[in-house]
C-alpha cells in the first residue's frame, strides 16, 4: 500500500521526460494514473511501464491547448477512475529560441499556448472537478526561466513567468476550498525537449553543465520527487509556491 493508494493522478505531457518520471512516481506510491499527451506511442509506453510493475494507468490523447480536449480529459479521468485527486500540469514546449525582434505572431502563439494557455486550461477544468469533490492538489511546471531572464528566450520566459502568476492566483482563490496549487521550476534537466533545442543531449549537457554550480544537469526523477512531495499531505501547509530544482543556478 503506497502513500497514494486509492487516489487518482493526472499527468499531462506524460509520454516522456519529467512527465513520464512523475507518472511512474505516482504509480509507485499507489495512485491510479491518467497519462495525457499528443503522442500516442510515447503515452502508451508510459502506461506499459506502469502496468508491468503492477500499477494501474490509462492514456488519453490530448492537446492541452484546446479547451474541449482538456475538458474531455478531465471527464474521462473521472469516468475511468472515479475522481481526480492530483494533477501535474507538465505539458509544454521549448519554443523557438531567437532574439525577441525576430519572433513572429506564429512563434508567440506556439510558445504561449503550449506553455501558458495549456496550464490555464488544465487548472480551469481540474479545479472545477476538485471543487465537486471537496479538495485536491495541483502542481504546475514553470522553469528557472520563470524567475530570471536569458537572451533569446523571451517568449518562453514570458510563458513561464505567467505560469508562476497563474499558480499564485489560483492558490489564493482556492486556499479555503481544500485545493492546493503549487509549481516546480526545473533547471536544465535531461529530457527530449532540450535535446531538440540544442540538437543533441550531448550539446545540451556540454553547454548547461558549467552553468549549474552543482556540476551537472538534473534528472527527471529529481523533479518527480518534488512533485510527489508537493501534492502529498506532507506539504499540507504549502500553496502558491514553487520549488526550484536547478543545482544552484538561480542562487548565483
């Protein structure tokens, strides 16, 4: 019997990286897990990894930038497992790094929708369901770049600062309803996303390692452990906050 036995967890962007690590961690603690994402094969692989160790999980193909699909996701979660106790709003994209003056309306929409609108929509429908149940716990993904600036990352930074604002506002709105809303702010983490941004994981690691005082980049599992703690009763007095998991990057 795990800490979350009998509970239901929803993970968006659960097909790889931090999302997959979190889905596996929720299952390890006994939760039934709904894995959401656009890529079917990756999402089903996360489900397989959970079920082969005795856990219970299902995949729901979802574009979290579309209201109708997020609403369907939450309704499907409740129809399948009976409730929604925990949500990890992890889905996002790396944007298209370039100077601000070279960005376009199209890259704005892609980056803001994928990293900020997606969190707003997820919160909207998750909170509505948790209010019916009388409580729940939500964690959003921000970034170290939700706290600091960096050249050529203006749109991604705007989105991740926005996630921090949504997290604080939602937490205050729901402070007396039994729903806690927090965030995690990862630094450089070894996932497919930075590999796409840098061309390879090797190039990503070579560039990012010297920037982190701890002397390495992070692992998805290290972020997942923070998510598990934040949603748990061990963090029952924590809401509207972010845990920065960055090897000391923002302490400099």
